[in-house]
C-alpha cells in the first residue's frame, strides 16, 4: 500500500542515534541543545525549546500567554484535534472559524466574525505549509499562536512561519517534513517566553537536580515554578532531528518536485481542483497534496484508489462538526471541504513508480 504521509530516514539518522546510545545519553542532553541551536539558526528564530510533541507544544504555547481562565481562542475548524484540545486543556474556550476554500487556511476575513470581548488569542494553522496571510491577522490586535506543524520550511516575506505571531509551534513527528519520530517545539518573538517554556517542560521544575548541582547545595530539593506535565524531549529523537535537518533541503526539493509533477499532470482533470501554488511572497513546505473532488464522487475515488493500493485520507474532519466540542457554528467552506477534500500521497519516500501509479489511477478514475 502506498502511504499518504511519510518520511525518509537512513544511515545518517542511525549514525546520530548511535552516538547518543554509545554515550548512554537517551534522555534530554547535548543533542537536544544542539538541535535547538541549529533549528533556530536555520529559521532565524529568537530561540526554540524542544518538546516531546507538537500537541504538547500547542498546550504550552497557550499557557505561556497567561490568558484569564475561560478566555476564548479562535481556532480554524479545518485542522487537527490537538489545536482545540490544547485550548480546552489550558482552561480556555475554542471558538471555531471557517477557512478559505481554495487554501484551507484561515484568514482575517474568516476570523473577524468570531471576535468578541472574550477573545484572548487567535490560533492560525499554515495548512500543508502554505503561509497564512499574517499581516491582516496580526492587525486584528490579538495575540496570535502560529501552528507551523506543516510549515517547517515555509516563509512569508522572508520570515519563517512560526516566528511571526506572539508564539509559534512546530511538529517533528514521524510523518512531518522534519521527522524525529516524536517531537515538537515552541518559539516566540520574546526570548523570555522561550526561556519560560524551557523552564516549564520538566513538570514545572526550574532545574533538574543534576543542573542545580552546579550552583546550589541540597540540589535534590525541587524548585517548582508551576503545575505542568512532563514535556521533555530526548536526545535520541533530537539526534534523528539533527540528521534530518542536514538533509532537509534535499527532502524539500523532492517534495517540491512531486508537487509540481502533480500540478502539471492533473491540470487537465476537469473534476479535480488542485491546491493553490505558493505566491511570489511565499515559500511553501509541501507537506501534503490536497485536492477537491468536484463531481460528488470523493468517497468513490478514495475507495477506488484504496483498491489500487493507494492510501488517501481527509485531513481534516472539521472540528466544529464533532459533538465533543458542542459547537453550533455553521462554517460553509469547512463543511464543503469535508465532502470534497482528499489528501493524495506526497512525501520523500515515494518512488517514481509510486508516482506513476498514483497519477495513472487518478486520471483513470471514472466513478
């Protein structure tokens, strides 16, 4: 079965992990610090605090804003559940906004109707790696949380996605553009906020006993600064991340090549709406290739491709349609995407044979 998402690892990652294992250093340690520095340098970030997942990074990002309990956070409905879960777990209320049909991104236009006196922040998601038009969103005057889980190599006007709002997060899970297996990170325009994230990620303990032993007696006595779960990364994951970071340009070039191939080859399929290419001010990460099936046969196409050995999916089932959130919102673009949208395989582990099979099957579909 051809997978819809994926990563590509090899001897470089094995060699990095070997070093950590031989040093008996599997928990947080020097490779975590090295990854934070290298990633920050590549993207031009103020700093990065590496965490154990993108989902936990969202939660911590919200906590860093210190919003009053019950504050509303506007969240695009067309996104992963961790975005809304993080809001609820942080003691806030998710308010779902629509997205633009063509880009699957929220915008100032879709966000503005959701603003109220209770709005504490706005969360934006750079879907598939295409940057949200941030200037207009920032002009709405609320702190912006950037979910750049799809956008590790995306830029707008030369600024890295994740670095334009008050706080931003990244995801490094097993199928992301930079894949550690599990991992995430928090950045912010304020270096003090990143330092706070680094302080909180170990159950709210300011320093571990080992760190504290260098400058205090009775270092085993905890200095707890806040109530927080454990979000620590590991050097094993960071080691994989270091190797992936060195390979990122090549991995991204192949993703771009696949994207452009699909854009050319599927241009003549009248019943298919292709994704929007990056504009002149943008650099795209090409995390996924999202199409809209316009003939009412999306489900049949997905089943047809599955029977051909090609796995597809819909990312994402709109959050406002899930009863757990008790939302009464009616969001026409998100709801239309729920009926028309399909993610086709795009990742660096696809072979030329895989790509030929995918294109042939899509173009041969008659329903």
